[in-house]
C-alpha cells in the first residue's frame, strides 16, 4: 500500500510570525496557491481516501486535494498538531518574547513541556496511534494531511529515520508499506539530515 504524508499550506499565522501548534488559522493567499500546486502534483496518484487533522489549515488543504483527486476525506482527531506552545499559542513571536521570555527559552528543546501544553511523549503516542489507524484503513493508496510536528514524529519516532531538517509548506513524502516493511518513495519540499 501507499500513503502520502502531506503538510498543509502556508497559514496566516506563518505570515504574521505567530506560535502555531493548536492555533487554528486559515491558509494565506500564498498557501492557497501552494495547495493548488500540490493538487496538480498528486491528483493522478490514485489516492482513494484522505485522512486529515481537524485543524482548519489541514481541512482546507485536504478538501482541495479531495476535490482534485475525486476521493473521500476522513477527519482523525489524533492527526492534530501538538499543542506545544501552551499560553504562547496564537501570540506573535515578538509579543511572546516580550511577555514570556522564560517560556520562549524553554522552546529550544522539543522535549520541554510548557504549562497547559501537550508533552512531546503524549503527542508522539497520539501520532503513532493515528499512523496505525491510517494503515489499518488504507486499501491501496491514501493520503494524510496534517502538520510539521506529525512529520517529525513520523520520521523520528515511528520510522526511526532520524531528524528532518526542513518541512516546507505543502511538503509531502510517499511511503510504500508492506506489512512491517516500508520504503520511502518520492519526497517533495522535505529535507532530511544526513
């Protein structure tokens, strides 16, 4: 079976330099253009079902791809982005540095958990559950539309392939799965560390 793991397009929060995570923002005009290009890249890949995060940026990306691919969309709550930023969620990074410099410093390590935020361990376990759920429900070919945090957990914790250096807007990775065996196929706008 084949699964395409896709990050959503650029958001208004990206443009405004906000801490995202659980912040539920819209796609920016550039993000909408990126999604249109993504649809052209993937519409002929035979995607039968798209599993998506409940957050708006993933919802809009997934629906556009579903329209182009003529397939169904299933919302999976466990595909949501990690609430990594707690009280900083939705703040501009400048505002956060001014109001909560101590919390901003803690963000340098992805294993730190801010107040009212989801721990990395909890997010990793949730993402792993979602990954297995998608595999169980995939017949021949599906797609997952989600977030950068999910992509990092996929490579770091689930596939044990190490860190991702860069995950661009509307980036995607093709994963070919046969039982417990997998192979990375094509990847676009994703940089792996050497």
